[in-house]
């Protein structure tokens, strides 16, 4: 009911979330009445949202927050509520704008591929025509298998601000791994499609619920950050544990996630020892590294060097451990180092160059087979 959203808005505003950038509070499916009104407009369920969506938006805005809502490009939403058929796109966009909505997630249940190809771009035009800035989240690629030739990421980036590529996340570690595996297996296609204003969305953070241990929670946060994923929490902020809150409110993590370059990271190493390494290039020649263990037995000592990870020769870095805060100064590219990674856990580093090689190095947005992927220097 609306009380859930009023209370969650209070928590976002008062418990430090808003000031870290968690500003959108999003209503999912099943918010509307089962029928449109006499004029054909969507209306909120009168029992669960008696004050209406406009009043909720006003409450949210008064706290420095933004309101998101859910729609579906089809005859029905996934939950069986009225959908937005092609003849209703303009009307529904106008309704959302009049209510003061700031974000729309448009799902794709009960629609054909042809309707989606017409309807998703049409909704983008309709939202823009309202004159209200509304972030547009599309489920379009997820309904088309997420990959070319059915999905054209060039078109998608022109139409949507973020998009769901793959399956819905469930509250389980297996689900997190399945999403990570799909994104890593298809990173040559997915990684170049992301950038400021147009993001791949591996679905929500499930940190603070029941499915993940603290270790796995730290892993999801780090991996989603290195993938430049939108950070959308799905948890009850009224009862969240101190440990989950600490993970989700890690300032350095959020700074890395929100890096202005907006380059999505990649998996660059996959070891037989079930250790994987992910790299995300950041602005000002910085980088984020995630050392991730898929092991289930015991902590693993992983030894490597920045040279093995294709960092430029003769550079020197200051390294900060994103979770522990520990700082390593004067790490040279050729220096061997070890990290201890817990089972299903991560060690995440933020690397900032203190001395750079004479030759500048450049970003590689796409990695051809057999080529190294190099961090960025601007």
C-alpha cells in the first residue's frame, strides 16, 4: 500500500541513503486498479493508494527524492493488471508525467516482438513529448533473448536509459551467479553498449534479504559496481541489518559505480583455481579491480601482478581496499602481490596512479580475441 512507500521514502531521506545517491523509490507491478477509468486512463488501486500517485510523488519530492513507476507494453502487466497497448502509449506517458513520475520501468509481458519493436521507441518519444525528465527503463532486450541479431544495442542506447538484458534475479546466490555468468560470457557484445545515459541492467541488488551471506552480499555489490550496473536495492530499509547497510552505503564503492566515464568493466582472468578477475577503467587513470572466488572450500591466496593484468609498464599505484580501507602505497606494475579471497567472496581494489609511464595508453572499448584489455588514461 502507499504506506510502504511513504515509510520507505522517510528511510531513504533520514538514514543516509539519499545523500549517497539512492534517490529513486520505485513502485513495481500491481499498483493499479484492475480497470481503466471512463476516459481510458490508468488509475491507482483506490484501497491501496487512496491518496493517489500524485500525492505520493509530492511526498517523495518534498524529501529530495524521485518516484518511479511500473508499466507494461502489452494487453496486461505480468501480474494481470491493465497494460499499455500501442494505442495507449501517449495517454499513459502523459498520465505518468502529470502525476510527477520521474522514472518508468516498461515491462514486456503479453506483447509480441513486433509490438515491442514499435512500442518501446514510441514510449521514448511519448515520454520526451511530455516535457518532464523521466528515466526510461526497458525490458525489451530481455524478451528478445538479450543478444544480436534480435537485439540491436545501438538502437537500444538511443531509445532507453537502462534495460534489462536477462532473467529476473531471485533471492539466491545461484541466481546472482547465473546473471554474472551470462554477462561475462557475452561481455564482448554487452560491454561496449553501456555508457552515460544508457546502461545494461543485471537487475536488482538483493543485499539485505535472506538469500545471500555477508560474503556473497559483498560480492554482489562489488561485481554489480564493476559492471557499471544501476544500483537498485530490493530490500526493506525499515528492518535492514547493520552489515547489509554498511555494504550498500560504502562511499568508495558508490563513487566507483557512479564514475563519470561510465565504462562497463569486464572479466579479464578466469583461473583453473576458480578465481576470476574483473577490471573497470575509471576516470583520471584510476581503475577498479575485483578478485572473485567461486570456491566453496576455504580462503584462497591468489598471487599475480599488475603486469599480468595488462597494466602499463613502469607505472606506480596507490591501492585502496574498497571494503577494509587498507592502503598499499607504491605498488609497481611489475611487483608480485597476493590477496586472500574468502569462498564466494571478493577482494576489491581502487587503484590510482602516482607515477605514469612516458607513453600514454588509451582505452580499449572492445576487446578483440587475443588482445589485452587495458585500463584507461585520460
